[in-house]
């Protein structure tokens, strides 16, 4: 009897720069799945919502709960942290699987790390400070209360940094002021800490001159 190759199932998230040419996947983000040999396209950008910027790192987070897929793409996660969200998508038919990475028609692409988390995930962005939970992805029990804080930043002479608030998605409050927030985490969420930087400006007079106003003043960046 001839040997019959087993059928496999997979889901693929593809990202392609808009300025690349040639055949293959469409520019922007697209999602395909193969269920026992039957291919279908779940989603394709039209128009393109995210094109990987050259020389700028980005995070791609795939959150799967039951048969539902949600995607978060973060350009410059340690800086501006620009978020693009996709989903929810139905990926019914995929009961298990592994993670694979492929660089195709995107020169000098580097994969830094892969994280697989169980439970409810929280992603934290912070250009400064020592936030708690820490920058990046953390996992919690569904419904667990999260006590989040921006932490302290290292100040240099004549420069000071202050946490001014946050922007949140998912279970996190959408916005607020201050350096602390508490919430129960039920679904994939993001928390971006906002900071301001000020510089000390000092004024002094030469012989015969005069200074009007404060001699020392903190001015925003």
C-alpha cells in the first residue's frame, strides 16, 4: 500500500514592507491558515495599516484564547511605542501547534526573542524608569489584580524626569495621571507609561547687569 503523507494544519501571520516588489504575500499584515490541506486567507491589509519601518524594531504579539486570535504590532517598543491592533479573528480548526519564524524578501531582519505565555498577558511600555511589572510581556492568572507603577528614573544634574500618567488597553484603564494604577487583569492588555523631561535653566548677571524673574527655573523639553 502507498504511504499517505499526514495532513497538517497551521496559521501564519505575514508582514511585508510596502516598498518591496515581487510575488508572494501582500504588503502589510495578512493572516492565512491551512486546515488539513485546505488553505484560506483570514485577513489582509487593505489599505496597509502597518509596514515594518527600516531600521526600527517592532514587537508582534499574538494573543490566542480558545478559537480567537488578536494581534498587536508595536513599532519602536522602547521609544514611541506606536500600537496597531488587529482582530478578533476566528482560527477554528487549529487545536495545537508550534511557533515558526521565517525571513522572506525582507533583508537584514533579525528575530531577537520569542515568548510563549499562559494565562492573561500584560505588555508594558516605558521609555524611562523602572516600571513594575517590568517592560515587555508578563503573565498573570486571569482576574488577578495588578498593582502597576512607573518606577523612578535616573536624573542627571540639571535634568529631571517625572512620570505623568499612562495609556492603557484591554483590562487596563484607558488613561490616567500619576505613577500608579491598579486593575484586575482579565484579557490581554497594554500599559504605556508617559513621562516628561525638564531642564534647569539658570540665569546670572554680569557686572552692571540685572536679572528679572527667578534665577533658576525648570523648563519642559
